[in-house]
């Protein structure tokens, strides 16, 4: 936990009590700083009460003497409209901050590396943190990924905070002097919150504005908006290291065909075969690896320092996570594929897919999936998006609308088994958020794992019974 004792004398409010908000409230309280909090949900308020955090219903009781309000990432600052309490704070002149701002002010001597983009943020953040730590560089990875910023360990001038930052967080972050910024890619996402993709891109680009204007920029060049960012940063005489998983990246790092090529500070040279890194399969992970490699090179590591970390990276849960193989049929959990572009990348990794998809759509349609439809033998659809997905898939792809995830997993296995199961993959890559049926993508992924475990047990029991 980060000591925030330098903030004593200020009066803080925390709006939103998920993991990020609770970590902020806990750190403020533990540091002796005046803090009150609110969450519209019963669970968040119960957590606060158990932690001894005073509650105040800001919308009706007002902000009182609060001079700084910590916003959790899910609280809209601007889009689609300011939250009522945010609007009140702006009218009152109350300062709005993120937990990452508080970390940066508390540990100003450390290095800060921000990772943003539509897809791959969590894997890239974790991979950078892993490679640095494996090379004995003090590093803490977190932010939008798992560990909230204020629950990380304190670091000094030799340390690196590697932080996943979402567009929601970047709307508020102002005080971080990023050492390095990583901008992976852009695809339509969160269009239920932003009025259009340009507003979404603008939020992401804030990584390189304000206090971030001095950051070295590692930017993907495999999509049009990211290439435009490279051009604008280069025109502003910024240091830009391009990365690509599709072709050459002059002056940067490429990973076409799974081969890492380093051209950062001299002639291009092959440095690593990503086929040796089992947790980094597929073109999307090659881009993640190129970004992580570039970030670690800018942090001072050599190719020889980086390679062992790439080899030993264990991967992340719910990101193309192998779950089990039953009767030759593989089950893969990619619950984190919460938008069509991420799901398309997962579909592109396998040849024969029994696809489980659906949930609450983010807006923007499902066109990104269309090039991969020939890989899908059968789709098993759940949640609010099931009718829209079925319309997109038919008539070329057989579909089944299932009552829930457990039913979808069972039907997918039965269908794959009846088809012969050759090289079959039952893939959970929903292309939607989980919020119509689960509290988050992690809960959805865990439910899928539980379903697969039950399927394996039933199949094993039946097989043993038949053998007897």
C-alpha cells in the first residue's frame, strides 16, 4: 500500500467503490487522511462499512468540505454525460483525480510506464512487469489490470510502475509524468459510453498530453488511427518507436510471422522466435510481445536480458487460457475478449471453432468478426446480443441460442463430439461485456471453467462406466 500521509489536511471523497475506489479509500484512511465515500451499489457500500470508511450520499447530501474527489474508472467524467456528482464537483471547484494521480504524487522519483489501446493492454502490462522483474529491475504492474495503483509496493528512482490505463482512466489522469507510453492499437469499443470513435481515440491519446507530453512513445502501426498518432507525434519531434505484428517497423520492433526483429537503434536484427514463448500465441500476442520488448529496451535492458522473461511468461487467466482437453476437444477461455476485434483475434488463432459468444454489446456492430466466420463450425449464443449475433452469422454459420453459459458449453461439446472432434476448439470469446449475466469478465471466465470441469467429470464417469 502507498503512504499518502503528505495529503493530511486535505479532505477527500471517493466516488465508486470497486477495487480501485476501495484501494484508494483504504490508502487514504490508513495514511490518516480525511475521507468519505459513496457507491450506488450495495456491495461497494458494504465493503466500505467493513473497512471503516464513512459513507456519504454525495448526490443528495452534497460534497460538504471535500476539496478533492477520487473518481473510479467507471464513473463518467464527460461521456455520455458527466455523472451528477462529477457535475456538482466541477461546479464547486472540487479537484477531480484518479488513484494513479495520487500514486504519482506519492512516489515522484519512480519511473512510470503507461499501456493503453483497445486490445492487449493487460497481457502487455503483465509481460513488461514480468520481464523487468525477471531481469532484477524493481517493477510493479497494475492499474486497470488487477492490482489497483495504490495497493502496489512503494518504489524509488530505480523502479518502474507499469500501469494499464483505460480510456476511462485517461479522462481523469493529469498528474503523471510518464517515462514511457505504450499505445497498442485502436478498434471500435465502448461506443455505448462515447458518442463516436473519435471521442474514444481522443481519450486514449491523453496518454501523450499534459504531463505525459515528455514520454517516449511506443505505438502500433497496424491500424489507421494508430498510424495517424505516429505521424502527429513524430511531427511534434517526439521520440516514437513503432511496433508491428504484420510487417516491418523501421526504427522500431516488428514481430511478423512470430519473429521479433529489433531496429530501434541500428540495422534490423532478429532477436527472438516467439514460437519459443508458449503463452504468446497468435498475431495479437506478437504485437503485445513487440510492445513489451520495445518498452524493456527503452528501460535499459538488452535483448539477452529480455529473452528469459519472454520464455517464462505464464500468460493471464481469461486471455486465451487453455482450460482442458476432453475427448480430444480443447476448451479455451478468452472471456476478456469483450469486443468484436478481440474476439476476431481469438477466432483467428484456431481453424475449427465451436464458438460461445454473446453478452451485452458495446455498440458499433460485429463487422470485425466477418472475415473469421469460415472458421466457425457452430456458434452457441448467450445473453442480450444473441439475436443480433445470430442475424449476423446466418445463414452461413449454424447457430444455437442457449439459456446460459453452462448450457452453451455443454451443447458446444456435444456438437463437437458428434462432428468427430478433429482439431476442434470450444472457444469462449464473447465479443461483448459480461454485465447482463455476470459482474465482470473474470466471473464469466470462472463460470466457463467450472462448466468445463463438470463436462470433463461427466465424460470421464460415463467412459469408465462404459468400460466396466
